[in-house]
């Protein structure tokens, strides 16, 4: 019987369709399960946000109570023959405060039982909507705020009884009246941020979603109606040129004047050094400079005639510097977005003005290295420089010019007021540096490299006499150079052969600098300009970090010439997406690339042996090492230690005692970086990123505490053991220059970030993570705006007994201070 081929294939097609349907059903099931898990996490985060709101509401109510505390007795006295304040004054100072207290008391009393009886279906939107509808009371309070503060201050000055009452009441004496009165103003902004957090973690299908949207809309309209106080504007920096003198060099620099940092523009002419300050522009007049001082080169020296006093340089916290850098990165990205969108020039000009302000602020706050110049008549001045390379550049140029000018033509002189005015005016024409800071990346230039640069310093040649030599490496970040590595001292030779390899982290870097020093072993020899630096720079040079040249996987050999000396080195660059692969090790008997739970179980300890050994050796002799954990160790030493720990070499303790302490610190960092998953686990990484983005500090604290305590036992105890050590390192910050924030910057990505293939890492090696992932940038910007909340673990106890048992006491009410920094820097 004839049968059509199509008829014969029908059962197969039908079976295939059934299989396809099953596959589709399975895919939909997986998709729905994933969606349910995401929904579950979001709803759990919603509870943490609300818990934080409750805690902050409790604090806010206590502030309002403190504000209202003297009101009742003052009102009672106002009706007597001897009133402290008049009824009018009382009503002005405490205007609308009782009403605000009642609004928030009602909100708190309504929210508390709902959070205590929490379920994912619990509704709270009506409470927020009602509170937002009462913002008219805040409007009245805000309009009266300045008058209330002014009245309170006048009453304190004119009325001793009221001043005494303010001192007697603890809350009024600890918090100033102005601060207390500002609390309601600040509360409106915080409430709006909290509503953003709640909406972010409330599904659109939840009954609360439209109510919270309405409350947010009302709050935002209220905030936009309030006239915000404009921030003071900074003047942009420019300079002019001279007529009879040749300008050799000019630069924006920071002068230290009576302990305060002052931004200056410094001009080196053929016969004098001039320090000027930009005058404020009035009525559209052209920019002008005001001369602060000048020194004829014939009178200038770098050595004081008498013993100088110890340096006292005011330090700016690292958190503040990082916050400025993030703002700069954000503004630069915003300018690029506006350019691509072809927005008007006014928008871009406004952003450029903000960028100039932040760059000026970074220039003012970053430098910490002293450059002191002295006049033979006894007057001394101090500049703050970002690196030894830059300081040597200024010294070399001044000394070279002093050698060119000989007596009698090169003699001391003084300028008349007219001559000084003409010279200062000419600086605007002659200036060569127009931007602040001078080495900051310009908008249209390469943003630099982000990743890791391996550098091998091979050897040096061209020396005419035998010396004790070592080299240091500096790279730039945000226009300022940081010392990243240092070779061993090669003793008494004309041909040093170091052959040492270093791994250097790059953060938007464009230039590599190399400095060659002669080591001074004469302890009696002191450098009065900088007591910490007694070694002499015999050569310096730099090379650009070209992304095209460094794209390949092969080593690139190069030579840096410096003052007749040549230093040979090799370089190899690894971009961000390849820097943190976290590949499991094939040698499960080792420790590198092996799960921490496997290692601790095998060793029958709570903390891996490698962690304990490295920390013990660093505590023994590395706590005062400048840049410990930041300065790179020799790569070959690190590799030798890695092999020793992996093979359980019994001589590892002896090896460590003979090695540079930076190599031991590098081995510890490498161990954490090569863990198959980060110490804070892949599973919890999304929760950490979500929790750290919360606006409310109390909610953030609650979230971080819960996440920390949910870590596996070996991970938690190892982290606390490490953190306890890092706190002791930070206690010696005045010597080792490593604050908790610096240490967090070093360890944060290693402890928290998952493998780069599993995270949103840009493939462009010149694109920083914070720039490539706009969400991460938003998180970091918000964190820095909130001044980087940290939590304190100092009150907690951690005990180890024979490496087998431990006791951990965590009081939930105690604040965690310092460990959260590790979360923050993962987005940096």
C-alpha cells in the first residue's frame, strides 16, 4: 500500500512537538523559580529597610523630644511676673515642633506592630502616604527655620536664664540649638531617600507599590519647592607671563601656610621663583594674580641655616579623597553622555565647571610630601608635593638654572612695587599650565589603563662609580603619582642586576615612573628638608603606558634613560576581566585555589594555616613597614612561598623569616584572590551590593550585620581574624601610612568580588569598572555622599583555643565599624 512520506513522519513530528512543549514548560518553570527567588530576596530586603526606618524614627523622635524639653517650663514661666522668654519668642523658637512630634509618633506607633508581625504580604504604604500628605507642616517649619535659629541665638545672648537652661539640659548642651532645629529639615531629605529604597525592593504587583509611588511623588514635589542654599563657587585658575624674563616652568601647587593648605600657582623664571594667588573676578574683569612672595634664585636654597622643626602636615582622610575621585569620574562620564546625546553647550559647560571645582579640591587635599624653599634672609616656605619624582624635578630645574648664572651678573636684588605688579600681570600671558590638576586626564584623552601591570626591573648600566642602588616604581591615578614597588638594594656595583618582578594595580594610569636611588647607610647623615628621605636620587625617568603596545599577552621589553644611566625592564598588562578568574586548583592537596572549608577541615582549624602564618610574620616585623599591603612584593618570592604552602614544605617558616615582608603580604593577598569563590561567597554578593546601596544608615547596618552572620563558619572566623589584624595595622597609620580605608581598598575587591566572568566587567581595558557599570557608579557615589558609614566590631570578642574551638559573641545592638569598608570598595 502506498504511503506518503509526510504521513510516515507525522508521529515523529508529533513526538518532537511534545518534547519541545516539555522543554518550554521546563524553561518556564526554571524562569519562574528564578523570578520567585529574586522576589523573595527583594521582599526580605524590604523588611531590612523598614527595620532601619523604625530605628531611625525612634532616634528622630528622641531629637524632637529633646527640642521640646524646655518648652513646657518656659511656657509656664511666661505667664508669671518673671518670664524667661515671651510667649511670642517661645512660639517662634518651637514653631510647629509639637505637631511634627505627633505626626511621627503616630507613624512610628503604626509601623512598629506591622514590622513585628512581618510577612511578605504586609502593607505599609498607607502609613507613608498619610505621612507625605502632612508635609505642609514641614513647609511651615522650614519657612520659619531661619527666624527660629536667629531668635534662639539672640535670646541666649540677651537672656542669661535661657542660656543657663540651655547648658543645664544635656541634649541642648551636647547638640547645639541650631543643630537640633535643623533635624526636621534634614528629615525630609532622608525620608525621600528611604522611599526610593522601599520602592526599589517592592514588586510592582504589591498593593503598596502605587501608595509608595504617590508618597514619593509628594515628597519630591515638596523638596523641589524648597529653595536650596547654593554652594560657594570656586574660581578657575589661570596665570600670565613676563616680558623681560623667560618662564622655565609653572605649576599649580599647594602651599602650607600656618597649618592651612592654600592653592597657589608657582612660576620659575630664569632669575626668580614667584608664588601667586588668583584674585577673585569682579564685574567681568579679566583674571589677575596677586603675588604672595618671590625669592631671587641667588638667594634660594633647599637647606635651612638652622635645624628645622618637625613637620606637621595636616592629613585629609582617605575616605574624603576617594569621594572626590568618584565625583570626578561621575562628572567625566556625564560629560561624555551629554556629548553623545548632543545636548546644549550650557549643560556641558556647567558640568565642566563642577569638574574643575572637584579637580581643584583634589589638588588641594591630596599632596603630603614636603618641598621647602628658603631665602638666605631667613624666610622659609613649604609646598606639598604628590611624589618624590615631582619634588626632584623642581629641585633639579632650580639647581640647574642656578649653575648657569654666575657672579657678578647673578646677584641678589629686590623688585619695586611697580616691577612686581608688571611681573605678576605678565604671568597670565606666559602661563603654560591651564588645567587643574596639571596631570589629570583631559576629556578627549585616553582614560588610562585599569587592571594589573607586571613589571620586571632587570638591570642598570652607565654608572661611573660603584654605588648601593635600588629603584622604586610610581604610577599615576587621578593625576597624582603613588609609590607602588621597591627593589632590593644592590650593594656597591656599577652594574646592578635586580631581575625582580612586581605586580602593580592600575587605576586609570597613563604613565609609569622609575626612580633610582643611592642608599645611605650613614645614620648620622640627616636631610633637614625631609627626615624620612635621606637617600639620594641619582636618576629618574618615565614612559607612557600605551594601551595598544600592552594589549598582547607577551612581555614588552623597554629601556628608560636617565641622566646617562639606562634601566632595562619588561612589562605585561592584564586587564580587569582577566585579573580575577578564581579557577579551582587541580591540586586539592594544596591550599591555593582550594575552597576554604576544605582547607580548614583538612587542617582541623578554624583559620587556614597560611593565613595564620602570614599574619604572624607580618605582626612580628611588618607593622611599621611603610605601605604594607599596598607596596608590591617581589613576584618570584611570592611564587616561592606559594609553592611552599601548596606542597606543605616544613621549612616555610624559615623561608618567610628570610624574605621581604612585602612578599609575605603579597602571598596572603594572592591566596585570597585565588580562592575558588570569594571569602564573602558568590551567593551573598548580590545581597551585599543591594544592602550597601541602602540610603538609611540604620537599615544598612541591620542588613550588613545579618549578611555577615550568614557567612559559612570558616569564612566568618577567617574574616574576623584578618580584620582584627588589619585594625592593629591601622593603629600604626602614623608610621606605616596605611589607614583602615587604605587597607579596605587593598582587600575589598579580593574578599568580595566573584570571578570576573560572573560579574559585569567591561571588556575594554581602559574602562574602569565604576565607569563601565553605571549601577555600580551610582552605588559608590551614593555611599560617598553619605560619608561612608562604617560599623564597629571593637566590642566583640573572638577567641581561639588550640585552633579547634572558638567563641564568638556578637551583640546585635553594637555597631560594626570598619568591616563594611570592604563592601564599599568592591565598586571602586
